[in-house]
């Protein structure tokens, strides 16, 4: 019996043309990222950028760039439908990306970053977010005009190294954050110590309570997440 082999036109093309076709198809598929998938990151890896900023200012940067397990744990209770999210000390954007992966709209993000270089990097990575290049304790409601005037943040995620800060600074940061938020908002804070980094007397003065929501062993170093809210 004689076999008649019908080759598809693509298979009869030269190898170089075929490689080009496959590359274009793959690129198209990668660009069409499904909702909730990891957003694209440009430039050097976060750990490298974080290390550079840590060398520039160790006390302010705090130490380590958080890993994906901590990013998932600190954003786990965020409801994207509840309203905008205020992020304090986003640094290289590890928690920011986790918030986007949870379905928070980029335009619903307010990112407060004191390091001007990191703030500029965040603005180019997340062009629809409101990026404020200033200290977290100095943010006032007038800085959240426009789309955030009516829709106040429903939650706060903090990557600030609070253990490095004086008590007065911690109190002014936490007070300013809750003053910006809608009633009932919760603030999520991570720490490497097994107790809440906002001390009891500060919480009592501000009328706040805290509870631990996660222990994250798969982070370097292992970390804890606290949810802080009004009593
Ligand atoms: C440890 S890094 C955390 C970055 C990221 N969220 C993470 O977990 O990898 C802390 C970030 O907080 C910023 N930061 C420190 N003090 C701040 C302040 N008072 N207001 C706003 N940002 C501050 C630092 O510049 C740094 O980018």
C-alpha cells in the first residue's frame, strides 16, 4: 500500500521561519495573562534591588525582601471589593504584587514609600497606583484627593520595619493610617518577633486591638502577621 503523506504548509517552511512563528505565538500567549496571574516584573530581581537600598539606608529599609509565602499571608484577608488598599513601605513591590494577584485593582492602590528611588520604581511598575514619596506618618487626607476623596482605604498592608522605629514614630504612623481609612478598616503588619510590633500602651492610647493571623515559617527569616483594628 502506498502512503500519501500530506505535510501542513508550516512544516514545509524553512526552520528559521518556523522558529519565528513559534516564538511569536508563545509571546502572544504570555502577553494574554489570565486574571489573577502574577503580574510582569521589569528590571533586576527584587532581592537585588532591596539589597542595594538596604546598603544605602539599613535602618529605614529594615533588612530582608519578603518572600512569596509572607506576601500571600499578609494579603490573605484583603477583600478586593471592599475598597482601596493603603500600602506602607512597599519597597520593591512584593506585597503590591500579591495584592494585585488577589484581584485588587491597580488604580485602588495607594503606595507610601519614603525612599525616593524605590517610589520612582514603584510608579513606573504600577502607573495606575497613587504613589506618595514620603514618610507614612506624614500622609494626610488632603493628599488622597481625586478618586480617593470619596472612597477611603478599607485596609492597610504594612511592610514597614516597625521594630527599628521609636515608639513615637510607630504611634504617629499607626494613628495617621487609621485616620485615612474608612471605619472598620484593618491594618496588617508583619514582624520577625513573636509579638505585635505595636506595643500595648500605643494600642491602648489609639483604641486598637491586635491578633496574630499567620506564622510564616517559609520566609527568611520566619515571620508573623498581625491584624490591628479598632476595639
Ligand atoms: C523591609 S522593606 C519592605 C519592603 C517590602 N514590603 C517587603 O516586604 O519586601 C521596608 C520599606 O519601608 C520603607 N520605609 C521605611 N520607613 C518608612 C516610612 N517612615 N514611611 C514610608 N516608607 C518607609 C523603606 O524605604 C523600605 O522600602
